[in-house]
C-alpha cells in the first residue's frame, strides 16, 4: 500500500483567477508504507576510506606541528647562546 506525501514549495505563489485565492504549488512523492533498505545496496566503503584518510591527515598534521614547534624552541635556545638547550637525562642507579 502506498501513501502520498504532499510537499509545499517555497516558490512563487500562484493566484487562482476564479476565486482570487492564493494557491501554493505542491508536489506529490510516493512513499512506500514499509520502506526497507535495499538488500543489494553496498555499504559506503568509499566514504569510510575518505574519512580514514582525513583522520590520518589531521593526526599527521598535529604530530608534525608539535615536532616543528619543539624544534623551533630548541633553535631559539641555541640562537640565544645557551649551552644547556637539550639536557641529557640519565637514569639513577
């Protein structure tokens, strides 16, 4: 069993010349009563791969930004004439 769904458009309003009433144009869509997903449809693998690529790029950019920031700090320290810019840490015995 099908039902019809009427959608009002936000377009120009037509005026009926016989009654001088404004008429809003409508379109009708057929909607199945028990709408089920198509069993032959494939999952959106391309979208998932694109999302994974974006996540990898964001994480790589974040890592690279922090590495460049620490390297810039080390260069600033050396440029100021200090000698203990990268202290060596040793484990206690």
